[in-house]
C-alpha cells in the first residue's frame, strides 16, 4: 500500500494555521497549505481531529453548572425548603442548556454546510482549471502530433531526394570515369595520328625531293638527247661531205645511235620514275588529307567528351533546392 505523503501532524498544523488566519478549513485549502495531497483525505484527517478534541472539550459541559451546584448545596443545606423552586430552576437551566447545545449543533452543521459549499466551489474552480489545462494540453498534443507528422513526411521526402542525388552522383562519377577513359584513348589515337601525319609529311618531302631530282635528270636527258641529235646532224654532214672516212663515220654513227638509244632508255626510265613519284606524291597527299580529317574528327570527339564531362560535373555538384 502506498504510504501517505503527509502526516496527520502536518495536516493538523496546517488546519490550525488556517483557523488562526480566519480562513475556513477545507480539503483544497489544506492541500494548498501542505503543498499537495488528496483534498478528501486531508479533510478527513482534520475532521477526525476536530471531532475527537471537540468531545473531550465538551465532557465538562455534561456536569451541572456552577450555579446549579451552588444552588443544590444551598437546597441541601436548607433541607429541601426550596426543592420545588430548585427543580424548576434546574429544568429551566437544563432546557436552556439543551437549547444552547442544539443551537451549537445547528450552527456547527451550518458551518459544515457552508464549508462543504466552499469546498464544492473550490473543487469546481479547481476542476474547471484542470479542464482548461487538459484542453490546452490536448490542443498542444494535437499540434505536436501534426508537426511531428509533417516533419516525418519532410524527412522522408529529403531521404528520397538524397537517395536520388546519390544515384545521380554515382552515375555522374561513372560517366566521368568512362569519359576520362575515352578521352585518354582519343588522346592516344590523336598522338598516333600526329605521328602518322609527321611521317606522311616527311615521306611527302622525300617524294618531292625525288620528283625534283627526276625532273632534273629528265632535263639532263633531254639536253643530252638534243646534243646527240646535233652530233648526228654533224655526223650526217660529215658523212655527206666526206665519203672517204665512211667506216669511221659509220662507227661514230653507230656509237651515237647506241648512245641515243641509251639516252632514250634512260629517258623512259626517268619518265617511269617520274610517274611513280607522282603516284607516290598523290598517295602521300591523299594520306595526308585523311590524316587531317581523322585529326579533326578526333579533336571534335575530344571537345564533345570534355563538354559532357563538364556537364556531368556541374550536375553532380548542383545543390538540392528542396532541402
């Protein structure tokens, strides 16, 4: 069983203090005086205390009044002379005493009724105050529940947004890694094509040198052919003017013809070399054009990948507006 929070002595002392201040002792007044407790129990302890001490204090009243006792003594001393008068007086005093006790009882009952009414008023006021506080607490509880539900919904929305941002960031990082790998591959291919372009330029330069050399040889061959033709003309003139040296002239003519044939063969060979060199030059030019086109395509691809990487980085770094 739960022990009482306040002792009977504390409750009685609080009630006496209220009586000294001229206040009515009620259960709620006792609760306020002692600082807590159940008003019904506090009032019950006080009523028990009042009733117990009231009986003890009332016991002397049951005896005959002093004047009655003195009168009784005088009657006894007078040997009954005044028995009849004394009986009337005693009866009158007994009636008055009974009336006084009845009045005290009625007055005490009225006081108890007033006290009960005041306790009821105090209890009603306290109940109304508690009802107001309860309604306020319920309103605050409902408001807190609504705020909690809203906060939970906002938190769930933020968790969904954070999950989406994490997925976007992961995808952006993956795209950035793929783009970086592609960029590295394209840069390596660009370096290889640059090396090929340099090699093609060197080959073209060599081919152009060969072409110039072949053209120079062709020019020399033409010059020698012209010289040989002039020599043949001279030899023909010598043959016409001098038949005596026919054998020598024939030998010289034969030698000149052989030199002419050799020059013609050298010329044909040089022309074939020129054609081959021109073909090589055309191939080199075509290869150089292809290399330029491939380098341009790779540069465009590098630019596109760089733009995609920048866009992915901006998207991943963009803050969440909802949060």
